């Protein structure tokens, strides 16, 4: 097994960084396909398009992602009230790595000849694989998590609702708000499309595959897996 149980703190930190680089690659490649990014990146993606459409100062997807996650960190502080610890701000470290990774990967991915819908779908599938590998490595490292993940955990803790319910509701709210903002400001869907749904449903399934492959079946469930399971359960109930 590649990722053994007796890993040093330095090894786990390196593993987390590699995971964040993969996550950044997944987000940047999904953005390049123009078929929609992951739910947590929908709002930043729409905001970048708004800046372009209205000739506003160009702010990259990575920077918008940092700002959005910083707002979620503020949300954690508000929800926890006086029960926060200074270590909560360490979430900015992996966030900074991830956002820089998004903007760095956006450069080569922006040059890809994605001139057909088929090529976009292939690239979207690859982005899902990148994202799943990244989330698996980040969570398995058990060092730090970005505010986007921690906010949902805190919200579930404060409300007492099941994590999967909060995660699904949170992501659906992000997609609905992003779609509404895009339709209102851009007169079409940009940044949130079919690729967003594909990303939300398949990333968790792929993470489960990596966990089984590396013997992590008994580990804690990731946010993406919980979301995927909840969405599948809802599909069966509706059927």
C-alpha cells in the first residue's frame, strides 16, 4: 500500500499539497471546458465571467475562490461564536495553495483545443479524475482542510442535522444561486451547467474507488462521498 499508516507529519503535509495541486488542476480544467465547474467553484466561476462581460477589473478564478472561501471561514467564526481557536485560521494555508494551483493550471489548460463538445466532455471526465485524486489525498493526509469543507462540518455541528443533508443542501444552494446570478447578469448559464452535476455525482464515486484501492474503506467519509450517496438515495426515492 502506497499510503501506509505510519506516515510522518512531513509526509502527510507533502501529501496534502499534492492533493491540493490535483484539486486545482481539476477545477481549472473543468473551467476550461465551459461545461460547468464543481459546486463549490460555481460562484467564483460566474463572477469571473461577469468581470469579463462588463469590462470590470479581471480577477482570476483562483482569487475569487480564495475570497469566497474566506467568506466561508468568516461564516465558521460566526457560527461558532466564541468557541473558536486561533488554529481555525490555519485553513488559509491549504486554501492559498489550492487557489494558486487553480491559476497556474489555468494557463496551460486555457491553451487546449477544446473546440468540440466531445473534447470538452473528455476533458471534463479527466477533471473529475483529477478532483477525486486530489480530495482523496487531501482528506487522507489528515492535516488541514479548506474552509469550503470545514464550513459544512461546522454547520452540521451547529444545526444538528446529518452531514450528508447539510452538504447536499449547501451544494444545491450554491448551484441554484450561481445559475440565477448567471441568468440575471450574463443572460445564460456560465460556470454552472451539466458539468457541475456530473462533477457533484462522480467525484464521490471515484473517491470511493481510490479509498478501496488503497485500503481506506474504514476511514471517515469525505464530503464528496456523502454528497454522492445522498444524491443517489434521493434518486432512488424519487424513482
